[in-house]
């Protein structure tokens, strides 16, 4: 199955090793949203491997949110992926 990923900015795309704000990832046909989180984490780890381990690297990933149809995929980890939906990678914006 192909799943579309959209990064909110080019800077975010680079954190995941992409030169474009949109890309397609390949998952098994029976994939659930937890699989997408795993793929994104692997891409992030690979793209940022030259960063020093520790707070800088960990904190960046902690301040990101992965959304599908306006819902955090962290709340849908066991649900089947809808290949017609797009996953948005954005900065989690808190405060006001």
C-alpha cells in the first residue's frame, strides 16, 4: 500500500530525509497507523544520525505531531490505514 506523507515545511521534510514537502511511503497491505509512526521514526533516525544523541535529537521528535484527517495518529495506532488519506507531519503548537 502507498501512503502519502506531507511535511508542513521543507525544514521538517529534511528531518525525515526528504527533499520535497510531499512523499509516498510503502507499507504492507494490512498496515495500521502504528506502522506509519514506525516508518517515520526510522526515517527521522536515519536522516538525523549525524546529530549528537541526547536532548537535541530527542526533543525535536517530541515536538512533532503526525495527523491524519485532523486526528493525531497516536490515537489511532491499531486502526487500519486509509491509503486515500494523507499523513501530515507538523510541529505540535502549544500555548496561546
